[in-house]
C-alpha cells in the first residue's frame, strides 16, 4: 500500500521494537519495522519521513555489534534513537559510550533539562518515571549535541542536536511504564518530524478495498474461514472489494466447539451476504485421528487433512486464481535475532504450505496491520462485539484439548464442559478480561460418589489465562465463586465427569494449551 508518510523503525533487536511501531501508529502515523541489516538504499527508496533507531541487546563495543550505516545521518531526516539507538548514534558520531559493570533495569526518575521540542508541554517533565534497560551509557556527547535530560545515575539520559533534528533517549518511551511516553513520541512525530496524523482505520479500509480490487481485477479469490477475527475481517474487506467473486470455504473438521459452525457462518451470511461454503469433513478428520495419541502427530494429521480438503474444494471452483490469507504484520516482520533460532516447542500454528501446494497468487489484506488494528477495522466494518472479541481458538481445535485419543464420545464430553466454561465467563463479564478460558479433557478416570453409588469417571481441567500476546501467560485469578459455579455445573450437567481441577501454571514453563 502507498502511504503518504511513513516512519521507518530500524530494528536493532529489542524485545519491544514492535511496541514502538504500535505507539507511532496509535498516534496516527504509519510506521514499519526494518532490520538493522537492511540495505540503506532500500530504506531510502521507502521515502521515510523520519527514522527511529530501536533498542537492542548488544553493547556498541561488542565484536559483531550491529552498526549504524552512516548514510542514515546524511539524508537530513529527523532521527529518534532509543536506548541502543542512542548509544549507537553517540558511537557513530564522535561521542563516547561508557561500558558499565551493571545493567540498569526497571524504573528510574528522569528530569528533562533545558528546552527541547521532545519534552515540550510534557506534564511533570522535571520528574518523570521512565523505564530503563541498559548496560552502557553515553559518557561524552557528540559534537553539536546538548543534554536533554538526566537521572540520578545517568548524566546524559537524553540528548539532541536540534539543527540536524537528531534526538535520543536512554529510556523506552514506547513501554507503558514510562510516564508520558506517548506524548514524547508524539512530540517527535509532530513537532520534530512534521508528520500529519493520517493513518486511521477508516482510511485503511478505503484504500485497501481499492488496492484489492485493482490487484484482483475480474479474478476469483478463495479464502479459508476459520471463525477467528483475522480471516473474518479479511473476508469482509475482500467482499467489499470484489463481492461474489470471493469464495469462502469453512471446513468443519469435527473438532469445533458447540455451535461454532452455525455461529460463524450464519452471521457472515446474514449480515454480510458472504458467499460461504461449509464443507462437512468431520468423518474424514476423525477417521484419520483414530488411535492417534501423540500431540505432534495429531497436529500434523489435522494440518495435512485441512490442506487436502481445502485444495479439493478450491479446485472445484472454476477459474480461481487467488488465495486470500489473514496474515498479520507481526508474521511478516523479519525478526532480528542475535541469539540464534529458538527451539520448536509445537509445530507451526498456522496452516503452512497452502500457497505452495495450490499454485495460487496470494492476497493478504491485513499484511500491514497489528492485531489491535484488525479489531479497529472490524469495528469500522460494523462487525459485532462477539466476533471482534472472540478468544483465540487453535487450528487443531478440540483435538489438542483431548489428551490421548480423539473419539466422538470424548469430543461430546469436552464440548459440553467447554460450553459451560464459555457461558460462565460471558455471564460473569470475565470473557473479555482473560486471554483464553477453556476446558481440557484428561486421559484418566477417578473415583467419586453420586448418591449412594461409587462413580469412576473423567476429569476436566480448567485452563484460564491472562496474556498480552500468548508468548507468556499467567493463570487468571478468577473469583472463586465463578470457579465453583463452573465446577458444579460441569459435574452436574456433563455426563461422564465427576471431577474438575484448575490449572495454576504459568507460561513459561508450561504452555497455554495442554498439547
Ligand atoms: P501455546 O499452547 O503454544 O499457545 O502456549 C499459544 C497460543 O496459540 C494457540 N495455539 C494454536 N493456534 N494452531 C493455532 O492456530 C495451533 O496449532 C495452536 N496451538 C496453540 C493457543 O490457543 C494460544 O492462544
């Protein structure tokens, strides 16, 4: 998509680089993240309005520390350096970066010094609580720079050269723990770089509809609807662009929650008049899962079977040339890692391999958006809250919440228990406060008593977690009355269950799903 103005973030590998992009976009300015190893000519070709240099784990003195290409300093662009971004600026110019023995991590009291547009009008700028995470610090400012702020332990906690419009802070304005961080970033965008706040989801909807209709022309597009917000928003947007030439396929794999199929499809057909084909592939999936207990094998079988079914259905639509996917921006950012690849804990979450196998051209309407922006687009498109705030549901569905073999009988037990958990979360107003809440069926039976009789039946575990991005999670501290109601209802209403337990583990070391 063509953007009138964009701010480019040069990523030096910080854990929170994505937050910088999100904060800048929240201020109404489009921003993109590019790795610090990018070719400066390619960055220049993007015609940025300003550059932000992110933090990163290295010390500028380390062998192999990522350098700052000097070109960036010669284009006359406004620059904001954050943490490592500040140090690499000082190091590349003629300042000095001093090594420290200890890392300073956490909150610090910051005092803005002198007048600078960065802290202009920032309330309480003489005493801001800011978030720091650094070892080294700038010992000597480069020529032309003056000090913009200090803390109790840092003489130069912020610096600027107003003539060249280069500003830098040692703290992280992008994180929520920094007071007035949004205001400080906004000052850089609007007072230093002269950006205009024209990135809105309404403008995104208008321009993406135009772009997609230009891209697809008179062609036909096929899209796999999962019921999640990403594929649903992608479908509604595309439908606006090309109408009935969008063919949505919803595969019922037999591993869905109770009522899910009707809820997803009914709503899309009724309110958006989407062309949706529901494929009943329940038997096909369940037959292939017969006797399978290993979680990774389950995931693989479900993944391959989905591709087979989808491919077959797509081929049945005459003349389809395009495949639409709900890929989001975090999936396309090239990540900068100085620590090597991380281990595979669970095989890839999303259906891989579809485009290669199907030989279709890709349409990815949400490729530029963060998840919170997708939600805003959904509001813009008039989608209802229950779709917008739907909790994530894994592609392999209930199969990875039934430990051991997946059978019709076990699916039925889990569906009923899960429906109670969903219902109680909504009824108590906790549904949107937690990241995910669901039931898991354990592969064991325990003894209980019902009336005068001994029972020997299944155990359900409740997994309810808080999280921001599913990378880490903690078990939700739900009021005990709600847990009690869930437990009572499951034991009383779900035949075959006589015990409910609560999962109180965090991620890491546990994961959210049990398989
Ligand atoms: P874990 O269990 O890895 O889950 O802590 C993190 C998040 O990802 C979801 N999840 C999946 N989503 N296909 C998906 O589409 C999968 O195979 C899958 N496995 C886990 C999980 O629900 C949680 O939100």
